[in-house]
C-alpha cells in the first residue's frame, strides 16, 4: 500500500466524500460513477475509500439508532 499514487479521480472522490458525506450514505448519486472502476484501483485507493465510506455510513447508522432510541 505504501508508496502507491492516488489517481486524480480517486482524490476527487475522496475530497467530495469529506465535504459532502451525506451524498455517500447510499450509492444513489455516486455509485454508478465509481463502481465500474473500483476493480482498477490500487490497494491504497481502495483502503482510503473503504475507510471513508465506513466512517460515513457508521455515522449515519449511529444517528439513525439514536433518533430511534430517543423517540
């Protein structure tokens, strides 16, 4: 993983994930744009993306659970 360059498209996607995480809670908007290409990503790109998507979706799940608990 160490030393692998990030493709500019993956950098762009990661930046968008950081600034607009709500757009990645599900794959409605962006899934069709990146899914066909993920098989070509290097290990670093996959690792960074997976960590970020996990962070976003786990946060969303936590919010949903808390809303339900507080009803």
